[in-house]
C-alpha cells in the first residue's frame, strides 16, 4: 500500500482501517476516576492504543522562590491499570483511543456515560499520526514501532512513555 496523497512517495500507513476516538471531559479527572475509567476501557476487546493528555504534574518546583522543592500535588498519585502501577505524570484531561471497530467505540461511549456525572465531548476522527514524522525518525530511527507513531513529544524522552499491555484471557 502506498501513500494516499498520490505524491509519489513510498511511505507506508501505520495501521489498517481503525476507529480513533477522542474523549474530552469538562473537568480534570481525579486519579480515582482515571483509574476506574481506564480500567473499564482496557476491559473492552479491540483496544489498540490509548494516549492520556493533560497538564504536566512536575516532581520539583522549576522556578521561583521554591526552586528545587518537591511538589506535593493531590492529583499526583499512582493508579493501577491492567494490574500495572502507573505514576500519573499528567492530569487526565483528554483521552485518545484507537480501537478496531465502531462497536468498541460505542461501548467506550457507554462506559463514559456511566462513569462521568458531568458533561464530556466524544469525537470520532483521526487523532493519531498514520505516517512516520521527522520527530519519530529522529527519536526512533527509520523503523519505528507503529504503536508509537505520533505519540512522542519533541522535547520529551522516550522513557516517559508507559506501555500497558493487555493480558490475554484464557478461553476455557
């Protein structure tokens, strides 16, 4: 398969036809609500990748009178997702999810309706990059992991990305 732009390049798309959704709660989620929401989302079949976006929760004060002091923020906690402890480095204020079908997207919308007691926005569209970018090439080389395309921050470090792999359920 070649590039859909018909520009003559030989770039390859990252994945086949999938559904990408964006969930934007009208409030910043607490770690407890984030844990419940992410746990229920990861229980769905057909989840390909999930990206949490929000304001950074720093470890130390970066400037001002308290420079270097430890930040004790009430939203900076560890949560458990799929049996793995994850340190919250950002507040959950936007969630991007790639799933394999519209049925899974509808299931996630239902989960959000049940979990949130406040309004939220739910969009379907294209939110993840489909092709390797210059930043992806610079950070990961010519053969990047397709799951990471477009998920790296130009100023960030690759070790800040947290992988949560779904465990295969035994079919008995």
